[in-house]
C-alpha cells in the first residue's frame, strides 16, 4: 500500500508541475511575479506541514 501511495504522490506531483509550468508560460510578467510570491508562501507552509507529519510518524 505504501508503494502505491508514493507512486501516486510522485505521479500527481509530476502532473501538477507540468500543468504549473504550462500555466506559468502563459502568464504576463506581472502575474508571474504575483504567483511567485504566493508560491513561496505555499512552499514554506508545505515544508512546515511535512515537518509536523514526520514528527508524528505518519509516513513510517
């Protein structure tokens, strides 16, 4: 079950990254700057959530 979960997470991440790059290439420079600010904020919160999840032993 863990292998399926990890492969699903990896596949979803790749699909999300591809869609994000496509959307990013279609944006104006002003929209890009705004999205980079939002993306940095989301990335910081995701990293902190992963830290909490690992401390609770959710992925072991």
